[in-house]
C-alpha cells in the first residue's frame, strides 16, 4: 500500500481474507490507508453442525460455547479470514472471550467441510455455498 500512497491512479482488489489478515497480523499498512469503492461479490456465512450433533439449536451451541469454549472446536477458512472473524463475533456477542476459542483454520471451506463430516470438529463456518449440498441432503 505504501508504495502507491498519494497516487490517484491505483486500484487494489481485496477480499475479506486479506482484510482479516491485515487486522489479525497487525500489518504495517492498515485499512485507514485505503478507500473502499465497490463490493464485487457477496455470500452469506453459515455456521453448521453435523446432523448427529448434540447441538439442535443455536441456543444449544451457545450454551456449550459458554460452558467451555475449548470443547467446541469450529472449522473454517484461514486464520484472520471472514469465517474466523464471524466466530469471534459470535463469541463476543455471547460474552465468551475470543482468546478462549478453539478455531481450526483450513485453506478453504471444502477442507473445513471434510473435518466437519469426519467429526473432527463440532461445527463449521464458511460461505453457505460450501455447505449447501450437505444442507440439502
């Protein structure tokens, strides 16, 4: 970012993963140095559990998270990405410190889905498109 500072003819295209990484990694350049001009894509994030999960409602999930967040591992995309941020926001909303969470990052939603279906994690967070076929099934 700094090499283009003050040059009005520069355009950077970035996704939520990059934005989250800038914040999570405390990058030297930050988001105050850029101006968003357009949203190019959008997808709903989803928190899902396996069909045989003990969590049947969001309240069940929250109760377990409050009781012991380390026993509720959640799979998602890369650390600092939108999936990770959403898990942190859920925790913050229900009064659980984000530092106590058990987040299992993967390179993408497909790998998170595999961990979920293999019962390696209690829940998964990703774009709805990653889970839509399993939800339909």
